C-alpha cells in the first residue's frame, strides 16, 4: 500500500474486509484504515462505502455499539419496512492481503 493511490482499497483474505489508504489532511499524514463492507452471494460489496475503522480504540467503540441488543431489534424492524435491494456488480481486486 506504500505505493498505492489515495483512497485506494485492497482486498484481504476476509470477505468484506479491505485495507484503505487514507490521504494526508492538514496536519495528519497518510495512513491506513480498515473498511468493513459486507459482500453478497456474488462476492460483490453491498455498499459503495463501508464502515471505516482508523484504530483499535475506534473498533472497540463500534463493536460496543453494534453488540447492543436494541440495534439488532431495530435492524429487524427495518427489514420489515424496507424492500430487499439488489447487490452491486463484482469488482476485481488484484492484490489480496493475508490477515
């Protein structure tokens, strides 16, 4: 990823988990992040942009939020209201990072 372009995304060996190269911004230098973007049955990502995780502390906070029982309850209610959506086309990734 050292030679990668800003916002370049590379697949890992975990389906739906990608490495993302973040550009420098103001006083922050270029950095890496994890993007979590679920894949459908075809192997294509289900969203244009997934959840970006910039640190282990941020991941802990996201895990806490997502494990709250009310979030699962809310998601089930949303499933009842929203129609099912079609998945996006598969995009090919040239490099897969082993985790």
